[in-house]
C-alpha cells in the first residue's frame, strides 16, 4: 500500500483526506476512492483537473508514495483579459504611456 493525500480548496476552506491505495492506482481512481466528490459538491466530477504537488497531471497518472493529489477549480477570469483591462485602466489614468504602454516620462 502507498500513502497519499487528496486535497480540494475553496477560498474559505480546504478539505484534505489521507488514504492508502494499492500500488499502480491512478490519480482519478484515488479521487473516487477518497470520497471527496461526495464531501465537496462544488467538484465537477465530469471535468476534473488534477495536479500532484502543484504540477498538472493526467487522470491516468500512476501515483507514488507520498503524492498529494490536488483538485483544481476552473478559473473565474481569463488571465490575459484581466491583464489587458489593467493595462487599459493604467493608460486612462495616466499611469502608463498611451502609445507604448510603459511608464510615462517624469518631468
């Protein structure tokens, strides 16, 4: 048997479950065996995005002793769009050059 953890975090709470699984168990199998999907209804079991120690892995990733499986939530905003909006706001407020986007010259 190998020891692993399954983790799911929300902005206010986190759920961490420790369990033992058979060698050769996959990340997806471990998530199902842990029962975390029933404990956390926010998890979309049809669209699982998993990671092990902060690295994204496929559902068929074979676990090793001591692995921590992380269940990721979908992004609420596209990072590129958020960056673009911040840059436009900075240009409008005069905190950035309207042409280059860089910092305006100090005079």
